C-alpha cells in the first residue's frame, strides 16, 4: 500500500511544470543519468567513421610525416668536409696530401678559382676555403658561426699535419658505438606522437563543437535531457578511444619500418598518452566554448598550437633555446607530454618518475575542462 502511494506521489511530482533550465535534469532522471552521454558518444564515433577525411588527418598524416622524416634522416652517412682550394701552383699538391692522409673519406677537396671558391663558400656549398700563401704557409677561411665550417677547419688542418709527417706524442684508438635511441628517428617518433595527440585533440574536440554550433545542432540539445557536462565528456571520451589507435599505429609503424626499439612499458605509454589526449581535448573544448564561427576557432586553435609546435621539442630539443626560458617551456603541456613519452619509450623510466609531468598535464586539462564547462553555450 505504501509503495503504491509513493509511486502515485512521484507521478504527480513529475507531472508538475518545471522551469526550463531544470528540464534536462528532469528528463535525465527519467531516462537514466548517463543515457545522453552514451548516445552522444556513439553518435560521435559513428560520425568519425563516416568522414574519411578526418580519419586520414588523425591516422594517415602522422604516419606519412614519420615515414618521410625518418627516410630523410635515416642512415645518415659520416660528415664529409667540403673544401675549396684556391687555384695556385701548390693547390694540386694540397689536394694530393689530403687524399693521401690516413682518413681521406673525411674530406672532399676541389681546386677552384678565387671568385668561384668564395661565391660557393658564401652560399654554403663549401665549408672551408684554403689559400696557399707559399709552399709552407696555408690560410684557412671559415665561418665560426657554422659548425660544419669549424669542423672542416679542424679536420683539414689535422689531416695535412699528419700527411706532412707530424708525429703524435699520445697514442690513441677509436671505437664506434651505435646505441638504441641515439638516432634522430628515435627522438622524432615520440615527438610526432605527442604532436599528433595535440593536433587531433584541439581540432577534433574544439572544431567539431563550433561546427555543430554553426549547423544549429547544439541549439536542438537545449530541449533534450543532454547535460553540458555529458556533452563535453562524450567529446573528450571519443578522443581517448581514438588515442589508443593513434599510439598503436604510429609506434607500430616505427617498429616495422625503422626498427624502433621501445624500452619502457606499453601500459605507461598508454596512460601518459591518455593524459595528453584528455588535456588537449579540454583545451580544444575551452577554445570552442563560446566561439561562433569556424574562422575564429581556427585562429584560436592555431594561437594555442603553434607556440607549442615550435618550443616543445617535437623536431629538435628545446634545450637549444636560452636557459632563461627553458623553465617556462617545461610548463607547456606538449613539452611535458613529449618529455614523458621519450623518458618511457627510450629510457624505460618508471611511471613514478613522470608524476611532475603528469601533474602539468592534469592541471592544464582539468582547468581547461572546468572553464569550458562554465563558459559553454549551446547557441
């Protein structure tokens, strides 16, 4: 009897009119707390499957970039110093001495006229210009701001000294060593993985919201039981599911094509990648929370993305930047993600070492998601 009375009271209460702002809560209570979330997540994944262009930019483009850059920098031959010897009666003798030195493969010497030698040196086609002043005196012309020019100066002078009878007082020997993780492709693949997580997170989470707002799709959600938190969470979750495929495809390509060696744990890699995907999805949602036009979203996302693309060590180490700004660079989310991925993949570092970097990612992602939820508008 009491149960029947309670049900009748609930029916009466549900039939009462409610304010418009509470309508989604009332409908969600009837249909289930997570009903809207699951339906939107399913719709988002179905939409991605039907857009081959999106699939290419998320999965195909990073693979093509990794393969192209890997082929360009794979198996780099030893550096050869390119030397222009200014034509003179003694020029051929200098070239012959370089060719008869213990390591002639380190130097490529050509006899050129003075004008031609300086012209080609100016445009970087030669690293060093050698002028024979007299039979016993040489003049080296090199650019101290170019590392290859400085190296050519040292190598050529050393080779000529040895070829003319210099005796080394200190005996030495050399041993070559190629360790896993020392190649440029080993540095590059984790950086491309981090960059792809950033790009796909910002664009697929942020740009899709603006597109739905422009097509008036978001406006229709106002009269549905869809909560803002469920909507934003569904967009972010779809990114996490795609992230797993991105990581597996890119690292798998590195292993098969470039013999890329992974030292650390796959579970740690996926966890760090998940944190990165969540972070950039949150930043993308924040950028799109009130943006009305795709052109505006494009500008905002590029403003967020390009500085990290240049500073965060995707293609080269951020340690090349002045030491004064490196602490600020380390606070960028892409820097933390790339450092964590390289530490795990190349060094096998445990997950506990990545706690400061994960904290940086979680702060960026959490704060972005909170403000996106606060500022988000359906229309």
